[in-house]
C-alpha cells in the first residue's frame, strides 16, 4: 500500500454523535474478512454472519426500534446502576457519546458517571473472529467496582431459516464451557448433508480483572420472563450468572468479569467471537488470539486490510459513506434507490434512479461497483415490484430518555376473588370450566407475576384469527396464518414482544399505561380471561375500571377489540385511548412493512393498508378503524413517529407527548396503524370504544366491513353470537367422571383447541404453519365427527382433492393455490381411506364414497429426492372418494425384504426421514397401521363389488401379519423399523431407541399382536417409557444422540426434546388407547389423568416445571435433564383431537355407529364408582344422558343396559343403544 493510500485511510473517519441516533434507519458499519462479516449500527446493534448467509448471532434490522445485537453491559456494583457500551440496548443517554467509523474499525466512546468507555471492533484478517476491545477508565475520585457482561444470541444457521421459525431453529444448538473461560456452541445437523457450524466466545486481557469468570448460555435465564434486553434479569439481581450450558433450548453467549479501578486507572480487555466449520479449527484460532500481540496487530492493520479489499472491487476509502448508506438501505429492506423520509417527485422507477444518483453524486458505474462489493458479502438488494417512495418529510426527532413519564403508577383499587378450580397461584378455571382466569399481581419490584411461559388463546373463524397471550401480545392473520400475517408473528416465548398494543393516557397528568399486562402495565392486579372465542383483560387503577375484550365474529375477517372505561372517582377525567398495530402484510418477510402503502379516511377514522409485493394477497386491503361516534380522533401510519427511533412499545414517543397523532401516511414508511381517541368521562360514567382490525379482498369491501361494525349493538350481538356458537358446538359431548382433570379438557377445551387453533387457525405462538397437512387435518377432523360431522366430511373431500393421479398426495399445501410439497412419505396417503371409512362407519353416510373429486398432476418426484416444492395442476381427471382411497392403498401397500412396508422418506414420525431414504428401509409401525386400515376398507371393497382389490388387499394383509410377528418382533416388544442396510431400529441390542411406544400401541390397536406379545410389549413400554414422577410418557428411549445409523433429523434434536425421547403427546395417546384396548382401565385412566395439562397446572410447583398453559395440550414435554417435565410447544398439535377420542371412545367407550346406534363399551378405573356422559346428536337437539355405573368395581364388561327404562341388546363389545333424531332427551343406564 502506498503512503498516499495509507494517509487516505487514516483521514476517512466518519464521526457520529448523539444526534445520529435519531436517524432512521441508523447507519450500519460493515467489517469483513470475506468469511466472517460483522454489522454494527451507530446505535450499537448488529449481527455477525459467516460465509455470507450463515448467521452466527441473531440480528433483524429494524429501522425504528433496532434492539437486537451483540452487546456489552457495564454495572457499577456500588450503586447497581448499569448501562451499555453502545446506546442500545439500555438506551441510557450518556454524558458524552461518539461513534467513529474507519475503513476497518468501529469505535464507540462514551462517558457515564465519570467512567469513560471505549469499544473498538475489527475483524481478524485470517482467523475468522470478531474482536471487540474494551477500555474502561475511572475518571472519578473514588475507587470503582465495575462488572462487564457480554451478550449475544447464537444462531449458527442461515439467517432466513432462523427468522422463519426461531423456536425451531434454537432446538438444535448445544453449548459448552471449555477450560472454564471459553464458551462453545455448535448446531446439531438436521440434514445428512448439513454442515455443522461451531462458534466460540472468550476474552483475552492483561489479567487485571477478577479471577472469577461467570457465564450464561440460556437466554431465558439471562433476560427473564417478559423482560427485555433493556432491563434483563441478569442485570437486575445480585446473583451471579448461572453457568448453565448444554441443552439450553434458547442459546446465548454471555461472559462476565469484575474490575476494580482506582481513580485514574484503566483496564483493557478484548472479547472474541469466532466461527469455524470444526471445533479443532475454532480452538486453534482461540489459542492464537490469547496472545495480546495478535489482537493488537489485528487492530493496527484493520484499516489497511479493509482498503485492500475495497480496492479489489475498484473502490476507494472516499466511497465508504456511500457504501454504508447503500448497505444500510439494503439491510433494512429498502431497494438501492428508495429514499426513506425524503420528498421525491419521480413519476416512475427510472426517474427515481436518476434522481437518487444525482442527489448522491454517484454515477451508475460507481453504484454498480458498490453493489458488487455488497453482493459479495451477501448483502443483496431486496426484491421489490416497484421502487417505493415516501411522500412526506420526516421531522427531526430529538433523543430523549428511555422512559420520560413523570408520574408513578397507582395501586389497584381492589382484587378479584372469584374462586377458581385448580388454582395454582396464577390462575385457574371458572366453575363451569369455560374460562381460564389469571390474576397477575404486582411483585415486590413492581413487575407483575406472570406464568413462566406465555399462556395464550388462539381465537379464529374459518378464515381469520389472532393469538393473544396473557400480556396482550400476539398477532393477527387473514386467510392464511403463515402467508398473510396482518401483524408480525414474534415466536419469542421469553420476551413475548408486542406487535399490537392498547394504551390509556390521562390527558391532565400525562401518565399512561397499557390496558393489558404488557407492554407497560400499571402496578395493579390484572385479571385475564381466556375463553372459547374471546379473551378479556381487566384491571382497576387510578379510580378507573378498565376492560379490553377481543374476539372475531363468526364469519367476518375482522378482529374487534372492545374497550370499556368506567370512572369510579368523583371528578371528570380527560382521557385518551390508543390502539397500535405494527403492519406486517407478508409471509413474515421483515421488509413487509416497507412495501406497505397506507392511506387515511379521517372522516371515518379508518386506516387502510396494502402491499402489492404479496403474491396471493397483493390486491387485498387491510384496515384499522375505530367504530361509532368516537369524539376527537387522530391517526398515523408512521411507526417511527409513533414509537420513536431507538424506543419501544413500552415507552412510545407518541404517548410521551401531548400532541395528537400526525396523520402521516404513504409509502416507504416503517408502517403501522395507530389511532387515538380522546374523551371526557364523568363520575360513574362508562365509555366504550371498539377498534377494528381486518382485511378484505378489495378496498370497497374493507369500507363496507368497517361500516357494518359501527354500532355498539352490532358488536354486542356479534360477541353474543360467538359465545353461543362455541358453547353450543363444544358441549355436544359432556362428561362427568371422578377425574376432573380429564373432564375439564373433554368438556370444551380439547375440541376448542382442535377446531380454533389446529383446524381453522393452523398457528400458535410456537409454530405458524398456515398450511393444511394431509395427515394432520384428517386426524383433527376425525375428532369432530361427534360434534360437527359435516366438517369431517368437507375435510375428507378437501384432502382427496389434493391427491395426485398416481395415488400419492401433497404432504402439506397452502391455500389458495395448493402450493406445497410432494414427498415420499409412506403414511400420508393412507390416512384418507382410514378417516373416510371411520366417518362412514360412524355416520352411515354411504354417499361419501360416490362423491367425485379431482386429481392433481405435477412433475414427478425426482429420483433420490425425498421431496419437491411445487404448485400442482388440476389433472382434468376425477374419481369417486372410494377410488381415491383405493389409489392410496394401491400405491401404499409396498413390501421390502422382510415383508414389511417400505419406509420411504418417513412414516408418521417425520423426524425419521432417513431410515428408508435409500428405498429399502422398512417400517414396522406402518405395517400395523396398514392392517388397521385394511380391516376397515376390506368390507368397503366387498360392498362395491371390487373383487380384485378385495382379494389382493386380503392376501397382502395375510402376509403382512406374518411378517410383523416375525421380523417385527424383538423378543419382548416390537421393533420400530429397519434401516436401508437392514439394521433393526427399536431393538434391545441397540444403544439408542431401544423401544418406541408408537409401534407397541398399534400392535395392540390393530389386533395383530397375539395376546401374550401384546401384554409383553405394553408392559415393557410401560416400564421403560412411563415416568410417573415427572408425569410424562416418553415416545422412545433412549434418545438418539450418537447412533452410527442416521434415522433423520430426529437425531438433530437435543436428547429428550420433542420426538427424540420426550413425551410426544400425539403418539403416547395411542399408547393409552392401546392399554384401554387391553382392558386395563385403571392404568389407562391413571395415565390420561397424569398427562392432562390440568394435572401439570394444579400447583405453583408443577407450573414452575411444566411452564405451559394448563388448559390446552402441549405437543411435547421434554424427557431429559435439565428439562424433564417441561412443556415444549403448546396449542398447535394433533394431540388435542386424539386426547378427546381416547377419553370419550377408549375410556368411556362411546362409539357412534352407522348414525343409528351408540355402542357403549367403557374401560374405566376400577376405582371409579360411576361416570356420566351427555351426548347430543348432530341435529343439535336430541340428547342422550348416559349414566355408567360400576358397583362391582370392574374395569370393563357391560352386564346390563337400559334406554329410557327398556333393556337394550348387549354384544361382546358393549351395549348397543339405538338412537334417533327426535329432539328429545333420553336416559341411558349402563352397568358394569
């Protein structure tokens, strides 16, 4: 490098002071060695990537709040006061502040309470490591004890994949501590060709710090429930970091060391965060960086190295400002020629480009060179159908303190004392079981006592819905909960951030708070009620009774949030209620709000929004409005104006200023919809305001829908209709047993979870699918046959219409164009004949078989490929449902070397996707499953005169049963499968997955297992998989970890997580069903009661372990230390429907047959003296009150039965009670 170039490098210093923090988006510096790249905004946020797209640390650019990054906290141990070395995340305004950007470094300097800090950042030129050198100087006249803590969220995966489903991404990362001072993390590979990525975090210094080094790798432990990085638990307690490593579920890197500085003293330490493709490479680099000289040399050469890299793209240091501006735009979702917050007059994209180049004194050739460099680093321009521009100026926003409310909160006026069932100190059920009530009380530090994880409600109709947690957080969708989110889906159970919020402000005092327990609650007891079809939030404070109730009408695509305020004082009050939503209008893409165009109808107090970048929903119009005559109203769609740059929903700028909202709307905004309604409320008066959030297909339809919900009467009727619908639907079957933990779930909550979340919403706070799963929704609808058989029929037809002419099916698909994946899964297609035959058997609706439904066509699955993502086409061919079912069987009845069905790319357990990937692996479970189906379909073939299939299927079944009891048997239980190489899976001879509950259950349910083998396999599974102390039943044991054979991505899960050795509730419910099939009623009832979520929420101690909602089923419960008994993902699981079926059909023995009789064959606990069932027929009028009496303390075996006093026929498998739809109430007595 020439001396002239070197001089140029040292002169290219870009200084940013406090005023730069008001810029949106904040300027981002880029430091890279071509393998590892660090992004740092002037606010101190940012992330680290490896090899272009692999995120080492988590960062999602946000032009307004921008609160994620790799941070450092400094705490004065005498006062407890803490701040961050960058402005974020604490947002404490320093006494002095400056950020300097050079070609190869980032330097942030600040002074707080006479402590000067300097944070210097560079990338080591050869070791793929981000270096952060921190210098602390004590400028005070006293000795200071200072605690320095690092924090970074660890990803180790493609950043887009992580953003799409963070909770899933986190389950594959393991952490460890090396030599007591270095944190290591690696991602367990999910795919056979997936590269393992490793990361390290350590520091090197001059040994002036304390000998004790603390660490933390659990994000939950560091931040704390419902807290944030602005005020994390780890900085608000005197306890040391916990030292947690291993299977932490939500990984971070955090190191802590304490320094004692005399007046005038300084200390310097360098934190290193590196990445590599092997742990050996990582440790080798770390050894080099322990040498302070190596670190110093990296900083000395950083600028020269950066300039040399720029020169490779014909760029010079003088172009760094333009380079960073372009990078900042791209990272925040703007195109290269968007000009946020600037008035432009371009008529088209070409004019806009010309204007932009002229404004920035950049030629097109120069721009291309800048773009090439950024593309090389993986910073590509976002795709956009148009270059969008903002039509109004952005006023300068001065920086303020993090929270400038002037008045303290006032305590609540009263408590809520209604007695609750299974009260655990946080909540419990109302006496009728229809509401789960939480009372969130203030704690000593002023925060509310919250459950250990979000306790949510999923509220939906067939085409619209929302999720609400106990703090009021959640999101709203329309049409498709994955592809068309109106507001962002956060997927963060630790912080539970708000993308929607409601505030109340006292206009005389300026004090404000949220109507829900988040994001800025009063110090008052909040009562939260989650129920069927609605959630409500109520509290009393400051002489005001306040309630927010949220619901969606039966059919319309609108969320209604009704606010009621009652003045309990003796003085008039001037108040404002604010509604805020952050627009998404995308499939979760972070640039969705920036492609959103907003407009206002001030006369009707309505905000409209659309995003033409959406594929299927480009022509749809979203809206936010306030209903009825609402007094003084103001609106804005500018999120940066409402929240404020570098602020949060917990301290929005608009609430801190007395002015009205600014009425800003347009394009290229960080968009939101905020509405303010101001009013005076007299003593004793109640004021009601209802806010609407929804979406329709056209702008005019949105206007019409807003108009339709303007009156209080209309909204009240809609709410009444919703409540009536859910109560009427869910109480078609009602039970009363000696196990209320079962009763509460069966009497509404299971079917509510099944219908509202799983069937209609297809989303939860842990998983947002949006798609129909072929096997998933077929199983869900099978549980609805007792309540709503028409829905079961509709879903069977919908699934049949997603079968290919060859007989295979879409594993899942997204409406409206059926885009999805075609796979080699072996079981998907077979659920169609099973559920269709069960539906006809229950209802007697033989017409289903003759319904004609289309077939799909598409390119075939490529040879050797397990799946292909596609949009299929209508083949033009139709077939009856019977023919669809037979084509599924024709394709699905395969046979391998052991006479067992081929596994393909997986069977019911999706995670075992590589057992048979080579084409020869076999599934033992699938054999039992097929036999179970053929038992039901063979009579249907005979009924249709299909002799050829009847004989072929019968021969196959006969040979299959022999193979299952030959190659399928392991000696004491049944094996799970055979790998492609012939190695058995689920055998006592293996070290991992010796036994699997799934296959033992279906061996019994199919009646293939002889009685002695059935008893042996069930006993073995009971002994090996049931953990009564933890209250769980593991799916398999031991979990996969290091097995030589690769079963699939199940092995990538941490041991004990989800299917990999945890309680995968869907599967273990079949195990309980099998126990009941064997007549072991006492054990079956005991186990069902044990795994009921009610049992996991009946005391503070079990809640602290289980953590999830006590009123809905969790898909999984972890089975290995340190998380034994902790729930995984709740709500979005097929377990809800199956738990209902096991309770009603397997235990209470209620079977609807041919629509004309109830076969009642209970298998209950010998300790149950009696139980009752109220069963309503599908006419919604006729009721059968069934009283099961057990005077002889039996488990099974009906001895007599009466219908309205008349003896009814008994069969070998129960009492046969004739039923008819006559609108009357009938009494049935069944005696065991």
